[in-house]
C-alpha cells in the first residue's frame, strides 16, 4: 500500500509518498520563506 501525504500552511506546502514495503519513496517541500526574507520576514 502507498500513502500520499499533503501538508499545507500559510507559507509552505509539502507532499510525500510512503510505501509499506519501500518506506519513503519521494518528498518535496515548497516554501515562500526565501521570498519573504527579502522583505524582512
């Protein structure tokens, strides 16, 4: 069995695919923190 996990917040989104036999298959994080840092937060 494979599971798709999705997490969102106001400035980050993350996804992961976990497989019962292979463990963590893939994960990716998209963050706006570097964009906000240019303007002081």
